[in-house]
DNA sequence: GTTTAGCACTCTGAAGCGGTGAGTGCTAAT
DNA sequence: ATTAGCACTCACCGCTTCAGAGTGCTAAAC
C-alpha cells in the first residue's frame, strides 16, 4: 500500500477529525471552509473520491458526505492523529487521587472511573496478574479452629485467597507460627512458580504446608482463568450517549460484552505487545464489538507487566485524547501500585 | 380509596398481566378472549373505563387499548400479583453455586449475576454492612517494617481495611503478638461500637492499639459513606433489551444511575423496612429512575440485617418472578454468609 | 496536467395525504 | 346490569412530493 502524502493526507486527516467531532458525514465544502485549504471544493472532491477508491473513506449514500472506514481510522491512528496531552492540573489531580488510595482494589476502581469520566467512553481495568508477582509474606488468618483464610502479600498488593481446611484444630498462635514458617520458605518466589511440584523440594512431606501451598496455587490458577474478580468496568452508560448507539439494540451487544469478563479479557489482550494497542471495528475477533474501538495499554509494576487497562468506545473515537489518557493512567497506576 | 373487587379486580389483573407479558396496550377484546371471561367486550370496556377513571389504567391515545399506570401497578403488587415460586431444580442450582464460594465478595457477585440472569433485568447487591457485624479477630499483616494492613474477621466475612502506619519499626512476630492482644480485647464487639471513645476504657493509653483501632473505626465510617466498594451491579445490558428502553436516551439515565453508587444506595434503602420492598416509577425520589421499578430485600446474617439486594427493571416488570427470586436469594445469601 | 466553475443528477428526510384497522364510547335494545 | 350495534378517533402504513445537500462529470482556465 503506497503511503498517502501531502494534501491528500491532510484532507484525510481533516475529514476524520471533523467526523470524530460531529458524527455527521463530511462534505467537500465543509473540508474547504472549516480549514484554510486554498483549493476549490471540486479539487477536494477529487481527492476524496481517490481516498474512497483506496478504501479509507465511504459514502453512506450518493448524496452524502464522506465517513471514515475502519481502514481509514487505521491509517489515522497509525500516522495522522495528534495526541492531546493532559493538562498539568489534570495530571496532578489524577495523580493525587490515585496515590492516596492504599488498597489495590481502590486504585483499580479509581482508574476505571478516571478513564471513563475523562473520555465519555467505557473503560476496563484489569487488576494485577498474580503469576508474575513476587511473594513477600503469606498469612493464615484463623476463621474457625478448622479453617483459615490465606492472605498473600506481594510486591504489587495484597490478595485474600481461598479458605483452607486445617486437618486438625489449630490455635491462632499456631497459625501465626505456620504463617511465619511458610513465609520464610517461599518469600521471593514468583506466585506462578508456586506449584506443588516445586514446593516438594523445599518443604518435603509436611502435610499442612503442602495443603496451604496447594490452595495458593489453586488461587493463582483460578484468577488466571476465572477472571471475574480481576476486571473492573466503568462508564458503560457513556456508550449510550454516543449517537451511533442511539438505538439500544446497537448498544446492547457492546454492553453485554463488557459484562462478560471473559470477553473483556480477550479485548484487553488482543493486539500484540505494543505499549499502546488500538483495535478498530472489524479488526476485532468478537462480533459484538465490531462497531467499537479499543485503546489498551499494559501497566508495569516493578518493571514487570502487571495488568491491562483500556478504553472502549465507538470507532469514531477521540483517539488522540484516549491514547494520552490511557498512557498516563497506565504509567501512574503502575507507579502507585509499586509503592505497595 | 375503596378496594376494588370481583370482576373489576379480575379485569385489572388480566390487563396488567397481559401488558407485562406483551408490552402492548391491552384492548377489551383481548381481555375477554385470552381468559375465559363470560362477558361481552362492551362490559369489559365499561369496567376498563371505570378503572381508568380511578387512575389505575391509561390510554396512550383514544383508539388504543389500556396500559397500567404507576398506581395500577401499585395495587397490582399490593394485592393482585401471584408469586412465581422457583422450581426445585432452580433452587438447588442456586444454592449449590452459592454455598461453594468462600469469599463474601464471590457470593455477592454471584447473587448479582443470578438476579440478573434469572429475570432479564438489572440487579444490585450490597455487601454486608460493617457496623452491625461482630468482631472475631483482627489481624495486622506486616507490609513493610513501618506499615501493616488491617484485616478484620467478623461473623459475616472477612474485610481488609486500611493500612496503618506503625510508629516504630515492628517485626512480623511483634505484629502477631499485637494482633492477638487487640483481638482478645475487642472480640465480640460490634464494629460500629469500635470508637476511640469506647476503646479508651478498655485499652487506655497504649498508643499503638489506639492507632490501629482508629484506623478500623475510620474504615467502618468510610464504608458507610463511600460505598463504592460495597455495591455490585449486574445485568445492566438487560435493560436495553426491554422495549420501553429501545431508545438509548431513555436507558441512559437509568444506567448512569446504576453506575453511581450513592444513587444505588438510595434505591436500596428507600421504601421502609418490609421484607420485600417495591418502589414503582414515579414513587422514586430520583428523577432518573421514574420509568423503573425496584424490588428490594434485606438479607440477614446471624439474625441481624446485613445488607440489601434488589432487582431494577421497567415498571412493566414481572413482579411475581422478581419477588420470588429476590426473596429466595436474600434468604440464601444470608445463610451462605452466616457460615463464614 | 492540474484546478475549477458549472451543472445535471441522486438520494435522504421531512411533510403532506388518504386508507386501514384497532379499539373506543355511546345508545338503545335485552 | 348487560350487550349488540355503530359511529368515531387516531396511530400507523405506504405513497407522493419537495427541498436541500452533496456528488461526479465535463469543459474551460490556469
């Protein structure tokens, strides 16, 4: 595909910019008037016809203006869009609210809210992956003499896990002793390495240790597959405010998808490993979100990828704004979580 | 207001039942045909005119059938509706999934899902109130030498709270000792009674205790006001499937309200103290949900009210079904949480 | 060769207009 | 009190008309 350049490129940018702003097809006259293009509308028309030929624009019907295609948006985000950097005050405001939360849960929810409120689209934030995190302590919290709750403290936060059945009645003091003992042995491990097989070497036959460790392993495994508790969504109602979703039957599949966390996980992880990943309309594997674009990023805690966050909106999205916000919040969230 | 009786009452029930089922205005003929009424349509018309006069029915326009008013729905839920009890298999299926979760969080999410999936409406579930719960243990989980996380185990679950700054560097063993000590003194208290004032009598001047207790008190206070972490919503997309919300602009205020947890809290707590509370359309204080009805219930843990759950749908709601499901899940959730 | 003025053309969307049918209220007979 | 009969009302559907927006094409201009 030959690169688009010069005036033609400029016109494509203008059409998409304006369409994003107005949600109405853009005519040749509008392009000429609204920006100081020193050419006639006929010239613009020729260029637009060419751009349509190339598959970047589309006419809803013969006598309407042009609308970007998914491929048009693709070149737009790849080479035309100008980021809209966050203002100083916005940055500090976001930073402050984020750094005053102490539970990771709170930070996650707050980032989701900030993404949604800052863009008028929906947002999705995934809590830190467990398997890559490094264990600091493990605590057994006695619930009854026969059951205890496992709490794991890692470098990226605190996670309560399953309850574990204790073979014999165990006093709280004994739980503490056990916790210390287990912590001492597994501190520094990656959670993902905490398998029964690996444990055998360190712990041997001590049956209670084994049981606790098995439960933690299961916790990690569960969180990877059944991610319900790890995904936080916000701003779904924003979708309904977009003119392309005026009809609830268009919006319904999208909102349904956002409620199904396995679908959301797919949205978050599609699209490679770039720092900012953008998936546009028909590029999605999921039918339900073919009218949507997703701007996603990975956030890092302690230098390791910890989780994903994204904005979900119509393909007619303010990409410049979305990219800036996603990038900033990914950075800030990682930073905030890193300080335990 | 005189009570409605006999045939007239029956006709009101039929109109509302049918309207709930079809979402279309109900004509006199439909009423006669679809149910074995042994009267002519003219008679039905007279009755329906009377019911309109009384304010229970309404005509969208002169030549249409009748539609229930909010007041009509009110008498319907108060005296006409027949509950639709859950089938045996449904009961056991719900019970099983609910009793195999061990974290209260999981149970809450699952109840929300069951309410939504079982009705095609939206659902809201509030996690157990903190202030009424009885403390079993309190644990300090060391994060760094200077900070610890407070975890409280009560009779209705486990709650991780704020982190607390430890005045002096404190070893894990010391944290355990402290936890034991504090737990011993405050076990059996209501969380709501855990104020600094009350503590002074028991603990006196020991400054670290005080600090921990203050943080727990603040946690309880925060959870009461800032309830974001306590409310779980599901099935919002179901709302979009209802014909009355075909237009996204109608649905938007509702979904926005469901995303704002302070509004949801209001929905849950309005309407008195009955075991099942139903609020219909214009009865709501909130403008945004004037097209909706809410069927809410309180669930009890250990005999004390612990939290609320509700179904949110159009005023044209299958009340019989909603009531049964809400009641059953309130009971079951309370039971499940009660077993720690 | 590119640009542009001019113009015919196409298509949407709004407005206007009977016809149809559902459902009503009223009246008079039962 | 009920009901048959009937005139009436009004949303809805399909049809036509009309204006306006925006186009593509052609031929002239730069």
